[in-house]
């Protein structure tokens, strides 16, 4: 099974969010993107088994989104 996981920086909260349309219920957060990716790799199989009735190998593709506002040029 192939799953895409979005990693989004929430500047207001100061954390990374991880979520996936392919893994129902998967919404995790962490201050560190590395820690978040490890948590997702650890917890994704349980979400897949519980919410998709799938128990097998899975390929995770991480897509990072980090929006930065630039000030106007003077």
C-alpha cells in the first residue's frame, strides 16, 4: 500500500503537523520534523489496521510544506 503523508509547519503553534488522506485518523504533531517522521512510521501501521482493516507492508511518501512570509522589498 502506498500512502502520502503531508508534513506542514504551523508557525503559530510552533509545531510540525503530520496528516494523510490515505491513513484515516492520522494527525500527529511534534516540535521536530525528524521526531514527527519517526512517530508516523511507528504509528501508521496501527492506524492502517484499525481504520482501513489493512495489515501489511506500506510505503510512506513524506511531502513537506513550510510557508515563509517575506517582507516587501523597500
